[in-house]
C-alpha cells in the first residue's frame, strides 16, 4: 500500500508577518546580549512551548535558528526567551520599587515621629518665597532642525570658523542660521544655533533647550556618525525613560564615542537608570557622568 506523505501548510501572509514580528523582538535581544535597552516589554507576549501555543513557539524558533533541527531550535528558543523575560521582570520590579519608594519613606517617617496632625493641630510656618518648579516647554522640530543637521554633517566648529572656510561658513549661516563665536571666559571657538551650541573642544551644549522625549531620538540619530562630539551636555531636558532608553542604545552601539554624559534633571527614574548602567559599564571611554536632580529611588 502506498504511503502518503503530508507536510504542514505554510502559514498565511498575516500569520507569517506576525511570526516574523515575534522573531525580530527576540532576535534583537539576542543580538545585543540581552541588554535591558534592547529587551522590549512586549517580550512577555511571545509564546512558550506549552499546550495551545506550542506550534506557534516552534514556528518562531525555526525562524530564529534556521540552521538547527527543530528540537534544537526549540531548546535554544526556550533558553533565550527565559533570559529575556528575566530581564523584563527585573526591569518591572525596578519600576514598582520606584513607584512605591515614597510610600516606604512615608511609613518610616510615621514610625519614627508619628503622623502629622495637620496644619490646625500642628501648624508649620508657611513664611518665605513660593517654591515652584521652573516651567519648561518642549521645543518644536524647527527649533532643533538646524543644530541636528550640523551634527549630522560631522563638522568641527574650528574648521567652519577658519578664514579659508568663509564660503562654507556663509552658506551654513544662510541655511542653518549658524552663529559663529567664541566662549566668553575661555575663548573656545563655537557655533551657536537657535537651540544649542557646539564647541570645537567636543562639547555639545543643549542644557535647558528642552529636547524632551519628543526629539531625543532625532538627536541621537544625528550623532550616529558624528566623531566630533565627546561631551554630551543635556541637563534639564525632561527626556524621561524614553530618552534614557535611546541613550543606552547609543552607548551600546558606540561605547568608545562619548566621554561625558551630563544628563541631570531629566525626569529619569530607576528603570531608566538601569538601562543606562547596563550600557555604561561596558564602555571604557566614559569617565564623567552627571545624574543630579533625578528620582533614582
């Protein structure tokens, strides 16, 4: 009697796209040695080889490890997924700890000195100036377009300011609004833009320019091929964990590029710092890190 051979049907286009999407999420984590910045929260959505999801998990495993047998691919898939999920769990615990730290501190205060009875029973002086945070407004695309373009061109201010480069300087002044000058105290050559200054000693000064989470991606993209900037000064720019994640990715990709990271006052809490630390510890170039006025706990 003839033997009939059967083969599993290829997944439909929509299913195949979903499998590829799942594969890419884990592949990115594997390629970057499971650094937290490259492990998305959605890693927990990937299927395990259990019950109803076994088939899907095996299909993703085959995409990840095409040179392995199915059994070997399944084993390596489970190992990689477990490692990625562990990183995601650690990050989530850090988030929870960050969110609950004020509760813990309040509890300690209550145990040591008792609960405050209120302004009527235990009045506190309200004399003195009103303390308000400095209001900031995130800049627009137009605010940063010129300085980002200059960074992308990888130009040294000293070259632009030299007498023989007058034609280039005039063109950049016309197209990018470049304003040539020198630092007041140290006389360091610099070029200034609507929001931001680039010095010829390697400093990029965007302090209080308020890049925010909206423009941090474009800023780091502009620095991808820039070899001039070695001092990254981004104080008071409210980039949050979104910015920390992008900076961490940049450090992983270019560990020997930036020497100083001044990222004080940026609304970065514990989860964001975990991303930065995981990236920075592998860089031998970084010697200066400023993190003041940040909610680390």
